[in-house]
C-alpha cells in the first residue's frame, strides 16, 4: 500500500474511473463547475457521442437536446430540484438518497428513438460539500414499446368488448364472475359491479337452475370448452331470457385450470322465431296432409258415385245365380260346391266394398242434434255386446258427468264408435280391455290441437278416448292407416274403407281424430275431439 496520501488518492481515482468506464450502465460525471469528468463507453454507445468530444466541456446537453438547457446532473449540482418538472414531463425526487429521477422519449438519441430513465445523485466530500454529480442512463425502449403495444392491444380489446352486442365475461375456477363487460346492462339490466362476485346460477330461475347447473358442472369437471350452451337467465326486471353461451378454458403458464372466458347473447327472439317457424311448418304439413287426403277422398267419392251403383246390380245378379246353382246342383258334387263357395265369398267381399263406397258417398248429409256423448257410447256398447262377450273383453268406463251436449249426427257417430271399438276388439287377444274416456277440455293456444287445426286459445271441446291393450300400430304403416283401401285385415274381409269413412264423418262434424300408440303400456289410443 502506498504511504503517500497523494498516491493513495490517485489510486482511488483510478479505481473509480475504472469502475465507471467498465460499467454496463451508461454513466457520466460532472464536477461542481458543470464540466464533464467521466463519459463511459456505455454512454458513448447509447448517445453516439465520443468521450473526447464531451470530457472537460459543459456540452453534455448536446447529446440529448438541440439547445443549451440543464441536464438532470446540472439540477443536482445547483440544488435546483424544484425546477425539475419544468424540464422533464416525468420526474421525481429520489426517496432513498438525495437525488433526482426523470424519464422520457428522445427522438434522436444515438440515431434512434429511445425511452431513457435518468437518475442523478450528488457526490460530496468529507465535509458534505458537493464536488460533483453522477448521472446514469437506462434504455428501456423495448419495455416501453411493449407496454405501448400492450396498451393499444388492451384498448382494442376493450373497444371491441364494449361495442359488440354480446356480453363478455370471465369466471374463476369457483364459477364466480371476475370480469363483466358493460353489455350486461343491455342483456340483463344489471350494472357490471352488481354481477361481479356472483355466480351464473344467481341469475337463473329456480326452475332452470338445476338442469343448467348440472350441465355446466359436467363441463367444468371435464375441463372442456362450452359451446352453444342454451340456458335461462332472469332479467333484473323479472322477465326470462334464453341465453346462448360459448366459452374457452383459462389456464395458467403451468396449464392449471383457472376458469372460463366467454360470451353470452340473448337468443330469446331467435328461439321464439324458431318456434313460430316450426309451428308454421307443422301447420303447413297439416294443410298439405289434409289436401292430399282431400284429393284421395275426392277420388274415392267420384268412384263411389260413378261406379258403386253400376257394380252393385251385376253383383246382386251374380249372387242370385250362385244361390240358384246351390239349389240345382246335386249334393254329391263336392268340387262344384267348393267352387261356388269361393265364388260366393269373392262376390260378398266385392259387395262389402260397394257398401263401403255407398256409405262413403252418403256421409255428406248429416242430421245434427244436441246429443249426450256418454249416452251415445253406452248405446254403442249395447250394439257390440256379442263380440265383447265372445272375446271376453273388459270394458272400462271413465265418463265425465259434466260434459255439455254436442251437436252431432247420432247414427254417424255410432258408426264411427262401432268401427273403432271393433278394430280394438279384433286387434287384441281374448281377455283384453277397452277403456272409454270422456272429458271436457279447453284447447291451449297451439296449432293443430283444435279440431279444425287452427288457433283457438279459448275454445272448449269434448274429448272421447278409446284405448285398447293390443299391440298398437307399427311405425311403417302409421302414415297409411287412413288411406282408402289400405287394410291389414284383407284375409278377414277388410275393405280398407272403415277408417277412411270414420275420418270423413269426424271431419264433417268439424271434429278431429288422432291415433297414437300408448306410452305407458302396449296398445292404441284413439282420440276424438268435438267442438262445444
């Protein structure tokens, strides 16, 4: 170690100079007279100004400004910190040491646009007198550029979120809202702060909450995105909305689930429109079916009126001839008798078809009178008492006593009920059961429920239901059962006109007939509706 204090001071100065020069932080030092003492390599690289151009001069301002003005170190040397805001837009006093802080953009620093942080502190001697000031420069352009880009991106996102018609939200892993866009006002009528901290289930009616909760929790447990999830929300004013929700998972850098981020939109009107479209489509299908059926009936009607009488008379003559031959042929001619039997059966089947055609052609005239449907059904059961007893059929009555009288043609309706009950008896094995039910009903406002297939929300009808315990109707023939000449009982003499005539009679009464397989057990249910 040197004994001479001067040598020791020189060593210290060299050490300080070496530290400053080798520092990776741009640094320069001025003395009490504002002359530059040190201007390190990092400062040269940052400013583009060489040390030999600056050291021993007071021109350090030229590295930063186009005119002579104080730098931060000059304010420190002068002790003029109160004027810092005049020279720097962003500035502050150091909270730890006696120094100053400033930052800002510099358009041509070292040939580049840079954002620089300046820190300057005084250098004092042993007596506390300022003998110099040191200033450091940090280039944080990349950070500031990234921050600016992030702010721009955030602003774009915010502008997008706040201008789209959808409600944007975010929930955490506990299914609690942590972000809510202002569009929630338009959707649910709540302010965003009224929604934050609450669960999606808090805005669902009790009737819908359980199903929605189970669906959402299932997706939550499986950690899967939410796609086109339709759920019911209650508006602040109490009315219900149909909401469609789409959301993606939020995961952290480790891939751990943190919640959902998504959008919700009001699809109430869309769903209503879809229902109206579906309703209109079903109504159109009904009208189309009625038109097709009407055309079929027209064909049958023309056939009935144009052919029935022409065919019936020759058939009667043939039957008389067969009966005559039965009386004339010797009893021992068994083969001839067999042929005559076959001819007789064939002619009888043809005659039954002609009778059906005549029945069909004669239903246009009705004798309408107020009738008690319960009494009409009881009369029908007396008419078919023999087949009921023969097949040991159990009859179950469930008649409402307060049914109003209905205008109808008693004979025609008896014909309808006999046909339907006989179909039920023939469809069941022995010991089956037929249930006959009557009641009054107010029709809901639903297209196709009223007898005429139109909307009558306050219309009252009397309903007759006939249920059997047979096998029902298979899907492949359900659409054909009302077609003329369609029958599954051809081998038993069926003509395929029974249900066609039934439907025509019901429609002539302004009523409606519906066939459906029973859901609670096997069997068929036929429903007749008559307007009151």
